[in-house]
C-alpha cells in the first residue's frame, strides 16, 4: 500500500528496527521461551486488532513475539521470503488477489480467520442514494479514499471506469485515519461524503452508514481474511503454527477490539481485554498446544 514519503520512511525505519530485533525472523529456543515469532501486519484498523490479539495469545503460550508494521506489498513479500513468520491479514479473493498470485507459491495458506468481510463505497445513511448507479454530482463528484495501492482503491478505480455516470468523478487518496476524520466531519455537518469502505470496521458501530449497491460487481463479492505463514514454520515453531492455524473469529469480535482502540485504548490493552472476556474462544485456539 503506497503511502506518503514521510509515512513510508517512518514505516521502513520501524520495520528495520523490528526486524533487526528479531534477527532473521526465524524461531529459536531462548531459555524457557518457546522461541521468537515475528508477525507482519499492515496498520489498518482490522489488522492492528487481529495481530495484537494473536500476538498476545502467542506470548501467553510462551513465545517472544515481535509485531512488525509494514506496507501491504512488503508484508506479503516478507512472509514469502521468511523475513517474517506469519501474517493474519490476507483479504481474498479480490482485495489481495494480486499479492496472492505473486507470492502465494512461497507461502503456506492456513485458511480463513474471518468470514463475511466486504469492500465497497460507503455513504452516511441520510444520503438519498442506494446504488453506485444513482451517483451524479454528490460530494463534489469526489470519492474520499485511503492509501493509494490498497485493494479497495484499485477496486474503486475499476468502478470509475465501469460506471458511465462516474466518468468525471475523482478518487482522492488519503489514509485510513484521514478518511475516517473526513467521514466524521461530514456527518457532524450533515454533508455528503462517499468513502472507500470495508468491513469489519469500527465505523459501522460508530456511525449510521450503508454500502452503495454495486450492480456491475466492481468490488467483487464477499471476502474473507486469511492467515499465511512462511514455509517451514510448522517445523520450526510447531506450537505457534497450531495457534495460527486454529485462529478464527467473527466480525463482532474484531469490531469490539477495533472500537476500543479507536476510543483511545492501547492496542495491547484492548487485545488483552478481549482475550479475558472471550477465554472460551482463545482456549479453542490453544487446545492442541502441549
């Protein structure tokens, strides 16, 4: 996911520091620890929530866990090269389909960790449009997006070229955070706004929103979020592999963590709170750990 130069620089530095702290990213025994695990993730709200929860569970069973924020393409590449051990942030089949095609042969797909995900164009429910076909000149003919290069941005570009009524529309790149700030300001002023959206996301619990119908299918159908590991992780860190393989939850679970973080809670504390309140689900993930 392409971001501005300042953010890219900061992310690269963060990633370098984190990867350096992990050595080559491989797992190894360290005293009473089961070894080291490096989880890569993109700093999207969903992935911040899921990665912190999984990371904390791996710490709970005895791993020394590093969470490494990366650009989306670099996240896929780093796991495929074994520079990171795993990630729980693969949106399929459409959003990250290109990354799966490019890196999939060098990854181990552990399956879905969340069903019912979706991307599309989202508007406040007070707007009198229900379909992309209905759009004319709303919101100054501008769609407020997120980081250029994100899957939902590529799908929006497809929509702009697929719908004749959007021929003169613009897609404004920003960031996930800037998009939600713009959405909040527009709703506060009862103004029109159209944003690139995806769910699960805390904004659906905070605002009265709706997806615009997509009769041409530019945004694809239902998506799932998937877990991927590097080749060899099962042999190097079998207990971590078991947890990652068993990890699955529902939209209401991840949205609870996301909303807590958005309300100001530290991601690690929000993850811990959810784990403590959902011990039965976590116990199912770790039941095969020796």
